[in-house]
C-alpha cells in the first residue's frame, strides 16, 4: 500500500539584504511516495511555477520512497529551469539521498541536505543552480 502523496506550494517569502527586500523562492514541499502513478502531477506543478518565471525550492525531506521515474524527474530539473531562466534547488531526506547514492554515489551541486543551505545558495547563485 502506498503512502498518500502530498504537495504543498508556498508563496515566496521576503528576504532582506543590503537594505532591500527581494522575494525568495517559491517552496514546493512533497511528502509521501513518488512513483509512476504520481510523478506527472509533481512535474506539472513544478513546470507551471517555472513558466511563471519564479525560482523554486523543492523540499523532498518528507518523501519516504522514490521510484526511478521520480529520480529522472529530479535529475531533469536543472535543464528545465534553465530553459525558463530561473533557479531551482532541491532539499532531500534519507530516502532520496539513498537513491542518489545507489545511482551516482554523490549529490549534484543543486541538491542539498537542509533548507537553509538550499535557500542561501539559491539566493546567492540564482540561475547558476540551474546550470
């Protein structure tokens, strides 16, 4: 029996720096299991954010299982976000980290182990994370 998938999208938060406020990334939090039955829904929601030209921070720390189709969707995010001219960073938990280690033995530069690191990198590097 699969765990119910939950996708929450939060509006950008204000970030201040150098006397000015800028919008932070839009956060997409996913929890539960990602498999062939629901990966298209996740991809569609993220694509619609890219199309609105916003930086996106994807929080997968609540994911308990990710099938190979979910992995391929995550791996394709940098190229997709770059085509829209926006940045994208992904935060992972144990389940996704385990899958990445099995497949490639290391995390890509745009994948982080905590939200703070991902937000700081996205704010500092922006579109570079989509390279």
